[in-house]
C-alpha cells in the first residue's frame, strides 16, 4: 500500500487534502461543498462527541433538539445576528415537486410556494429563543442549560474537507440566566471546558482569549475563544463561547419574574465546536507518513499484526494474540487483531501508519519462541522488543506517554512560534517568513484592524486572557496601545 503523500514542506494544503482522503476520514460528495464522513473519520468524531457530552453533563447541561428549519421572520428580530449570517443562508422556498412537461424530468411546482420562506439552520439562536419564551416564566426556571448535537448549513463557495464545508456537524449550547454575572461565568466556564478538552483529550495546546468587536459572533457582546496553531504556522479557531447579554431575550421577549415579582429579561450565552476540530487534529499532529492520532481519540489504539507461514503458526499466534487482547480490553484499551490473509504484513504496517494507530504490535514465530512482542509507536516510529510478562503494563504506560509526547511536541512548536514585534515592517517579515502568532501593539480601532487585514491577510486571533497590560504604540499607526494582541493568518 503506497501512501504517495505530498510532503508538508512541498505543499501543506495538498498534503492535508490527500491525507484526509487516503486515511479514510472523509471525501467530497455529489453535493457541491458537502462532505461524506467515512466510518473511520466518524469514529474519531464519536470519541470527541462522547467526551464533550460527558463534560457538558458534568457541568449541569442537558441535551435537546430543535428544528432544522427556521422561519425567515425570526432572523429579522435581531439585527446584528441577521447581518452576520445573511450571506450564508440556504433558503427553502417551495414544498413540492412535479413531473415536468416532458414526462421525464422533475421540476419545482410553482404553485407550491411557501407562505414564508424557511432558512436551513446556520445556527439556532433564533428558533431556540422563540422556544424559550414558553419555557421560562420565573426565576425557578433558571438557569436553563441546554445543548444540542446537530448539523448546520452555511453556504460556502470555497470548501475544504472538515475545515470549511457547506454542511457540518457540531454542538451548540444555549443557556439562559437570571443575572449578567451568571451568564458571563457560564461563557467563561465553557471556554475552559473546550480548552481542557483540546489540551487533555486532543493533545492540542490552545490560547484562551476574547475576540475583538470586529471578530465577535453576530449578536454577541463578548466572544471567548480558544486558538490553536497548525504546523504550517496558520492559526485555527478551535472553539467559541459567547456572552449574548439580553439581546436575544429582548428580541424574542423572554422575561422572568424575579423573587420580588419584577419582570426582567434573561441573560444569555451560546457556545459551540464543530467537525472543524477534525481538521485541527490532522494538522496539529500528523506527518509525511500519514495521520498521527493521540491515543485518547484513536478508534484503534493498538493493532496486532500476525506474521506466519504455516497454518500451525497462524493458530499459535492467534491464541497468543487473543490472550493479550482480552487483557487489554479489560483496561478499556481498544485493540484490533488483523488476521486478513488477503494482505501481507508490510501492507498492513503501511496502512496502520497512514491511519495513525498509536501502537502496532508484530507477532511472529520467533516472538512466540522468545516470549516477546515487537512494539512500534506511531509518534516516533521507533520499535521495542517487550517480554510477554511485561507487555500489558508496557502498553498502558506507552499510550499515556504518546498522549503526553504529542501535546509537548505541539506546545513546543506553538511556543517557538509566538513572536513579539514592534514595527509593521518587522510584522510583515515575521508573517511571511516564520508565521505563527505575532504579538503586536494595536490601537484598538476597527479601522486599523481592517487595514492590517487588507494589507497582510492577517487577523487579530484574540486578546489573550493572560496578556500583560503593557503600554506601547500601535505598530501601524503609532497611536497609544494598552497591550499586545495576537495576530496570525488563519483557516
């Protein structure tokens, strides 16, 4: 099985596109801009889902489901929200088809026009807040902590698998609170949940921060975010959490009676991550040989490949493998025994390397004789011979070591690609030469932010939560600045 992957150093974008397809994660579909997520890719997404779902429920959230279609009139109730999504909306205008005059083709029935067009969900704030009006009457109904797992459609002209598709999968949390302080605390909490998940489960280091006014979610008062850095020096927004104030409550007339009997508007948040995380996973860890998956997310954590010539050898190896598999499964380690006789061991080694399986065990007649296993780790491509008496503990420790190593490697790269600059010329030089995050002074105006984007294609990724208040001068205008912000080119 020849991988024939383009090298990252030659064409990073081409390498990514080839790897997603060749590793069986996803492929383009017959619908322009939409993807098919294949079983191996979906198994990774399911692991992400399961862990996030657990974390949401631990913080008191419940899952619900809301309609895919949203009446057009709902969008006009919150002006900044509709402005933010108007150009990305897919619209349903008719409810019936009919056979055309030629008797063969199908056409839209012009007599079946909807009285009001329906928007295919780009995000659910409007339909959810219309629903919440009936769910919330008094302070006893608060806080309302709801999440939904769903698909959304945002019409995209230029698409890339996982990173930007017209339809994608995600979760979206929507919460209602009695006070501003509670809502802000919720938005911050969910940003921290996302950061915890990214770092400890995906092995991706992130920077926590807030977006500038220009980069906020449409309709939000504050957008909290986690920003990650890919191997090509571009940033990727890995998750966002929004403090919505009372904007949607006022737009949809969602009030509650306080303990004193006074009617007040509730305070809101929304937060979400999507299958874009799959793209982040690929681009953070993988190499020129294929995927590199952190053990916490790998559908197969350990694969055992038998090497034999006779049926007798095959049976003896199979028995030894089954014994090991039973022990590993008791420790909740996912393990596969690949006894396909249609492919040679070399093909299988290549296949599992491409698919990023963290640990590969080769087991042949000599291993049986010596009471050993040959263990190869995907992250470093190194091998060890391990005694069968020590193999279970060795694999358990190795999986933890690989998880930690992947995070440390990504963090080392990220940290070495945060560069402070003090002039616009220096900024452009680092942006084109080194890439990564650039910490620079900015005067706080939207005009300057947009001018920098226009000149360089770099955007302010975030104002880091842990930044030092450091007076300086804006690198472009020379106007006063209260501290550095992080710029980067981004996906």
